[in-house]
């Protein structure tokens, strides 16, 4: 493939999020959708029909297509590592939906396979591309907040029991995890992205309001290596749900993001950040997120997939790497260990490559 050739992209898993990848890819420069696959053939045929591309009924059929250069893995979370491994071994680039997998062993396996095959691996964390997150990251880099002391992230979301009953993998330890692994991992990745490596967590979790194997409520107290303290509260049991928030405060400023947009930006010089249409306009509106089951905008996925395609063409790592996905998973797994032991759990004692 030449540096200027269009990449052939494929979507593996045509359930809820797979079609959004297909829609996002339609607006990505340098790549176009060529095939989709699902073990439920009617889902693959329906999505393929919409875009006029090839429908496959399993991963082997998909990987046998020479026109496929890149595969977006949109299957249940506990299958990401193994399927990503197969994609890499076929010499194709890999995008894994979040989380990278539910097990660190599976995450390490796919990271190693991509490195060995020389293919790009990215894990979806689309909210890194929200305008408010980009503005806050830049402000932290410049030191605008002064020494940071505290970060607090909150997702009071709602999922009806019918969501967990809609498929056998949902809410299970082997294939999904609970509110922290599935929904909370977005905020976990953002906290690490903004505030750096984590040294320990102390967490409590419970299944408060649903019939499911894993937690629908998690409280995680975080200590970053920098000494900053953080707090994360995630639930899918909060009716009717609210847009998620992420706040960072330091000795010179306090910034609060809501659903990826700047809600308030208070500094010692001005009471409020200039809330121009950039930061507020680019994220989903509070109204669209208010139900707590965000009506997912395609924009952020499209931005991340564009970054992945650019990374492949420019021979650089993508903005969100496999190692980034592993760091978020490592925090979630440590929190799960803390749920069980009732003790703080140290993180990062063995660092993964990749
Ligand atoms: N980034 C986000 O905001 C976001 C939002 C929703 C879901 N997700 C993630 O996307 C993944 C899928 O979630 P979903 O809600 O779309 O699930 P889903 O159950 O709606 O869809 C998954 C699809 O994968 C298919 N599938 C399962 N195993 C397969 C295999 N081996 N080969 C081919 N197809 C297979 C299923 O038949 C199903 O159609 C999860 O990891 C989830 O965490 C991310």
C-alpha cells in the first residue's frame, strides 16, 4: 500500500456501535468502508446494504478480503483481545472499541501481536477529541490552573434493566464488566490523559438496582503519581440520568466540563472562560446527554478514526494507543481488586510495553 492509497476499512460487529463506526468512516479522508461482518448475518447484511459493501458472517471471511487494511472491532468487550489478535496476525491495522478488553492478559496479547506484526493499534476513547477536553489538556500543559490539587469525575447515568437483559454478554464479568468497566472507562481514560499516571486506587462498588453479575455503582478514590487526588463516581442506576461532568481544580483556576464541553472556567483573573461556540458547540448538547444514555454524536468517533488513518499514512503512533487502553483497564481492574479486598491497591508495579 502506498502512503497515498486509500485504506480499505471494515467493521466487525454490527450491533449498536458498529453502525456508528460505518457512519464515521464515511466522513474520514483517506479511508473508505469496504466490508462489515457479524456472526448474526442479518445484522451484517443490513449494514452492508446501507453502504453497498461486502457482508461477511465471521472474522475469518472478513480477514480473507485483500481490500481490507483496517478493522474496527465493535464486538462485546471480552472478545476484543482475541479478535484484535486475529486481525493483527492477518497483517491489518486494528481499532478496538473501548475497553481494550476486560482482562489484562488479553490486552497484553493484542498489544504484543500488533507490535510483532508492525500494525497500528488504537483503542476508542472518543471523548479525548471533545473540544472541552482538548482545551483543558492544553491549559494543563501551559500550567494555567497552577498546581493542580483535585480532579473529580461523575457519571450519573441510567440504564433500564432491559438494557442488561438485551443480550447475554451485558453486565457479565467475562464479557462486559459493570458500570465502571463499560461506561466509566471513558472518564478513567480522560483522568489519566489529563492528570498523568495513577499510583493507587481505593474503591467501593455494588450492584445497587439491577439484576446483573457486575456493579452498577462504583466510587473510586484515586491518587496520581503527581500527588494530585481524584474521585470518580459512576453509576447506571441514577434515574433519569444526567450529562457526565469532569472537574479539575488548582490554585489558579477551576474548570468544569459537562459532556465534553466547558461548563465553567474560573480563573483568578476572570470569573469565567470565554465560552465561545468552539468549546461549547463542538460537544454534544446537555439536552442530548440528559437522558444519561447519550445520543452518541458521530463527530468524536470520526475525529478519532481520522487520527488513526492519518497515523497509518504518516507512520506515527495514533493519539490513543493500545498502551493507553491498557492503562485505563489497569485502573479498572485495580478498582475491582479493591472492591473485593476493601483495601487500597497500588498500580503500575509492572509496566506494560506497547
Ligand atoms: N465508544 C462508545 O461510546 C461505545 C458505545 C457503545 C458501545 N461501545 C463498545 O462497543 C462494543 C460493542 O457494544 P455494542 O453495544 O455495539 O454491542 P452489541 O451487542 O449491540 O453489538 C455487538 C455485535 O457483535 C456481534 N459479534 C459478537 N461476537 C462476534 C464475533 N466473534 N464476530 C463477529 N461479530 C460478533 C454481535 O452479534 C453483535 O451484533 C463494546 O465493547 C462496548 O463497550 C462503545
